[in-house]
């Protein structure tokens, strides 16, 4: 190797000067930003870049005035074939009605959720799609959402108490506008039931008898697929609400009750009775919910406990019309009459840090008001025929049988939960996916140790 | 000397005879290698096969069957529905500047370090080399937080910070790949005679001209090799854009595979076509520039 | 100082004073300074920060003043109250051992086979090497087609020969999915190692081999006794690359099932903890530090090997 020419020892000083030069290049934008940002010191985050470049960050709101003007909208309705179009239809109807333009930023569904935290802290849109429950309250507590109580004085009459409760944050103010929801139910094909002479079970005992019969008939009695990790939570939720009641369930989600409590253990004991009806569990853990729903549609499985969105997989109209469902059976406890159900509510919130919020606020509130109304919800549901509108003024005459029954079931329930991953801390929920999968692959393990590991993990998060 | 030469004659015939006897072994070797090659190509070929079959065909006959018809429909559909042109555009916006800049910077520092000596020459090289070997996940946590607050002025950023910007992805690629490229180029430049630079400088050329007009043209082989490799590395990156970019439409193409999987989940044929489209540029570059590719890899791992 | 001669053979005195102008020095300063700054700023500053952050707790919301110092709590939690940690570590270890003892040796074996000047060696090389240019995300997808429980090639072929065997869930069964993924990862790694080793083999002085052949050594003996020792520097590089590649594993498992249910890896755990709804920055950093500690060993070996004085 040739030795480098020792022309002149380039000194350390020269190098440091070079690096300083580079640092200078990078800090020039910072200096510009700092110089033009008005109140950088009051913002909770370390720098306030959003204030620095308003002209770049606000695509259409640069010269927005109050009532007209525009709104930016972050949407996770990313299914291009259905949701995205439907949302655009709602937006178009709103623009037609009020003249306010809405810029829709559609992000892939899962990514939107994964990156919600930096999104809300950085430079989010004015309005964004979100979910009721713990998740909504968490961001309200962190000051990342704007209080909507004033709006609720206008729109509150359009919603049942259950919906209002789900839209209320920990401080008693509302932060959320409901849009639609769907129940978790046991889905089946009418033709299969008719063929084999099955009847819809209402009690746990009947349910198990039916499942045994189905197994003998060569069907997988209760289809199950947990590759995505979250479907198993639905079963946990419903069993917990049946065995221990809605109040215990929500308290467990918040950490006010313990996983090591014998009441929680009882849920798993009941669940164990269902496992023989799920078919091969290892295979189930490799199946997405879509594949599992296909099993139901293809008549290979008798029943499937999932949200009504499973109906999406019945793409042929004849198949879809053949679908029906019933609420999860009661287990003969004192909580039967509650008819507790998971019926997660999708809706909207107003961010706190949108760079265009100050200019857009009135327009954004008008947009939210529109979204809270039946017509907007019905417009959207055209593409989502497996859900039901949240507003009372929704015109349900156009509902399919599917939707009518969903609305009935939701309406008949006294206790609506939002689904485990929306009712508890997201970090915990994520880990719950693995916990449940671990239990499913080994349901006979020592429950004391198992539940203790869940409780330990919750404790390690330092939430309660 | 002669004694050794005499000794050599006899064993040579034995060696030649040994070579002739290897024939059946050679056949076995070829058979084995052909088998291995086919085995290796199979998964990719199967994906291509699946992508050429219409959905109706596989829905009816299953995937493991002789195709009743073949068509390029899936490719057209994947291209449209998957919004592929947008993702290719994103990739180019990130890739081209990144490759150019990283090669420029790496050759600059390699030039300085290999032609001139100064005190922490070695330390810097070690820093770069070590930085090249770190797993990306070691740095992602603080990097993510940094990107959320580092300011970036308007034309380069739509939200004022590095997060969710082409610039941000480009920057981390440059920083991360600098290690590898500097290492390779400095090794190569050390093999260039020092007289070249000396002569140029003595003749009154500035350092910059020496770099630009004397050394750099001589570095065409490693630069070409590195350009090929960097193209492939950056193109194939999945992780950085996954975490540092939020807007689905701005992601480069390999990270977009995640989106496509969510979108086309039930249509494996469409997904297969999408995957082949995404893999195509790297495959094309590979076939055309195979030599460069391999040279780049070997330069980077072997000394001299 | 030695007197060097230029091309014409006339002696040329080396000047004693600097012939670098101020501008030259500035250019050199920038030439080194800018790349160094970028690299240090975006790679090393985060690395050091990870170490500091690992002793804190921060949910990612709010500014730096919201960071709480918690000492070694994160590490304690990681070792005792975080169920995926030990499985992830174990999986990383299995990944490493598989690469070290199965994939890399196979790559070396192929390299040795292809080092002979047989016809078609380029074609064989190209075929084996092809997966290397594919992104690991694409590799993950391609192999999902092979492993799909109902529609995958593998299960269909097995069913053909063993009709009574149940459907194997290659990617869903946590007892076998890591092995299945490792096959896919090795498919790519083997080609990579093969090419590196081939280059090394080509640099072996042919006269060494001839001498060994003349001395009557068999091919195997030649390889193990003559070639392998000479390739010591290459062997070190291969070793280090093998270890680093196995620690880098992320894309494949993420594309398949986001790294759960038997496919947990440290890299995935880190990602899960920082980019999520309630990010645990301190905890994620602690995980990153563990990964860093494991990587540091091979990195130091590589550095000492590469930068030691030439023999």
C-alpha cells in the first residue's frame, strides 16, 4: 500500500473547520426557522418547526378566511376500492353543501395508526380519522386533540348516551365525533343452517351442542384465524363481558383490576371449552381474518365470531345475502342482561397542532358537524354496507337486512365496548396479541404463571 | 535446479492422467450444479409463473396446476391499481441524488485520506467502517426523534421538519452508506501511485483539480462498481422509509410492498406481479452490470 | 529524506515547504469535514443517544424536558417482565448459528465447486447469486407463496406424495416458522457468501495449488491444508459479514407477519417500541443497546483485522 504523500500535514484544525463548515450549512435553516418562528419557546416540543414554514406546510389554507376556506383531513380509509371512494363522496357532498374545500390525505390504514403519535405532534391535518375509547382519551390527555364540547352542545342530541360516553375524555369534555360502528357477532350462512337443520343458539350450552353437531357433520364449527394477532381479542372481550360484566372488563383494561384475579382466569377457563371447535390452532395462527372468513363463505366452517366487516369477503351478492348473524351466547351469569358487546366506533377528532388550525377552525368544525349527521354517514356506508351509522337522524330505510340487524343488536345492548386494542394502552394491547397467541398454542399451561406474566408486563409499563 | 526439473517430469504425467480420469466426476458435478441452480431459481420462477396466471384460473384450479391461460393482465392491473409509477418516481427522487452525493462525498474523503496524511486519518476510517456495520435498528430510536424536530426549509420539506420527506430518507442513506463507499474507495485509491498527486500538485494544480481531473477519472472501476451496488442497496431498502416516512404515496417502491400487501391481500397473482415489477429494476441492473456488482462486493470485503 | 525520481529519471528534490495553498487546505478540510459530519451526525450521534436514552423513560410525546431518568429499570423490565425479549434473543442466536454453521459453509462449498474452470460456471454463479439482488422484503413475499398452507407449492408437493399428512402451517406454527424463514434467508445469504469467497479463491496464488497437486495432495487436502490458511483474512471477513447479516435480519419477518408468534427478533422489538401509538422510547433504546453490544464484538474484530499493519 502506497503511503500517503506527506505534503503538508493537514492539521486537525483544518478538519474541524471543515466539519464546522458542514455544521454551519445545516444550522442555517435552523437559524432561519428560529428567527421567523414567533413563540417557539411555549411549544411543548423542543423546536417548533411547524410555525416556521407556514406557507409551505399549509397547502390550500394560505389565504383561508373563517367560514369559507378549507380544511385538511388526514384519513386512514385506504381501501381504494371501497373506503377511499366513499370518503371522497362524503367530502364532495360537504363541499357542495357549504362551499368549503377539503384536502384529503389518505394514508395506509395500519401505518396511520402506527405513526399516529408523531403525526399528531408534528404537523398534522386539521381533522383526522380515529377511534373511540382509551386511544382517543390518551391523545386528548396529551393535549394533542382539541376540545369539541361546544360542538357537542349542537350535535349531542343526535347520539345515544352510549355514543356520547364513548366520545368523552377523562376530563369530562368531548373530543370525538362518532361516524359509524359495527358489532362483533357470530356470523353464519343461512343456507348451511337450513340444510343441516341447525337452529340459532342463545345459551352457552346450546352453542356448544350445536358446535359438536357441526363437527360431526364435517364442518369447522367456529372458524378462527389469528395471524393478525388482534382477532383473538374479540373472543377475550366477549367472554370477559359475559363472565365478569362490562364494568370489570373496562376496569381490567384500565388497570383497575388485575390479570391475576381469579375472575380473569375464569375467562380463559371458559375459552378453553371453545378451542376444540376452532379446528387446528396452529393453522389458525397462520390465517388472516380474510382467509378465515373465506372458509365461512365457502361453507367449510359453520360459524365465525368477528365484526360484521367479515361480510366484505362475501363478494358475490348471493353469498352476502345468505349471511346472517346472532349475538354471542349468554353464559348464564348475572351479566347476561347487559348483552355486552364489542361495537367499536370509528369517527373523527380535531387535532391541536395542525399548522392551519387557527385559520381553518370554523371550517373544520363545520366539517365535523356535517360528519356527525346521518346523511354523511349514510353516504359513506354505501361503500361499507357492513356497518351502521352512529347518528340518530340517519335514514335507515335504505339499510340492508344485515345493517338493520346490526343496528338492532347494538341498540339492544346496554354495554358497548370498543374492542381490547382500543380500550387499553396501545403498547399493552400490542403485547396482548403475543400473550393470547402464546396461550392459544398452549392452553394447558400454568395459568398462575401465565397471568402473572401479563400482570407483570402491565406493571412494567408504569400506567397505573 | 536441474534436479528439481527432472523430478517434475514424472509427477506431471500422473497429474494429467488424473485429470482425464475425472470425467465421470465432472458429469456428476455438472448434474449437481444444474440441480442446485434450478432449485435456486425455482422460487422466483414460480412467482413469475403465478403472476402470469389470471385470478380466475388459479381460483378454479388452485395455484399448483398447469395454467389454462397466461396473460400479462396482472402486470397491467398491479401497475395501475398499485400506483406503481408514483412509487418508482419516489424511488428515483431519493435514489439518484443519494447515489451521486454519496459517491462524491466518499471519493472526496477517500482522496483526502489516502493522499494526505493527518492525525486522525485512521480513526476516521475506522469510524466509517464501523458505522457501515451497525444494524439500522440500533440508531432508529433517536434518529426518529431527531427527524421529528430537525428543521428543514420549504423547498425541501413540506412540513418543516426532516420527517416524512424525501430529503430525510436521502440523508440517512447517504450517511449510512458513506462508510462502505469510503472504505472501498480509500482502499482503491491507496493503490494509485502517489507520484500522480505529487506531480499534479507540483505542477501547480489545486487540490480540487487534482481530485477532479487526476484521481477521480482513474477511479472509474470502483465508482462504477459502487454505483451499481449502491443502486441496489438503496433501492432494496425497506426499513428507513417504513419508519421515517408517513405518507404512503411518498414511499419508495420497496417499502410500498407493505402497502400493496395490505391492498391486494387476497389476490396472490396480483401481488406476485407487483413483486416482480418491484424486483425488475434490480434484476435488470444485475444482468447488465453483473461484473460491476460482484466487483463492488468483493472490493468492499477484501483488502486490495 | 529519500530522493524520488520522476519519469525522465532525473532526480527531483522534495520540497520542504508546503505547496498547498490556503484554498487547498480549505478544500481538504471540507472534503473530510462534510462527509465526516454527516456520518457522525446521522449515525454516531444517534448511537450514543441510544445509550443515554436507554436509562430514561419517555413516551415520545412532548419535548426533551419530559424525559425521565429511570436508571436501569428498562433493562430490568426487559429481562424480567417483557415476554418477547428472551424468545427474540434466542431467535437471533438461532439465526446466527444457522448462518454460521449451515448457510455460510454451503456458500463456501459452492464457491469451491465453482472455482474450477468448468464450463457454464458463470451461469451457475448467476443463478445462485440472483437472490442477493432482491430485497429481503421481496424474498419474504416470494417465499410466502411457497409456504402458503393451502395454495403453496411446498404443501401441494408434499400432499402429492404423502396424502395423509395434515396441512403444515409453515409460517403459522411457531415451532417451525423460524426454520422456514431461515431457509428463505439462507437462499439469499448463500449466494452472497459464495461470491465473496469466489473472489477470495481467485486471489489465491495458483502456484500454491500446483505445488500441492504435484506433491500428491488430493483436492480436499489441498483445500483444507493449503488454501484455507492462505485465505485467513477472507475468512475473517466472511465470518464478520455472516454475523452482521444475521443481526440485521428484519425485513423478511416483518413482511411475513410483522415479527410475532415465533418470528420475534430484537430488531423488530426495537421498531415496535418506538413507532407506535404509545412509543416507549427509553425501553426501545435499551433494546437497541443490547443489539449494539452484540454487534460490537464482530465490528471490533473486523476493524482490528482490516486496519492492522500489513504483514
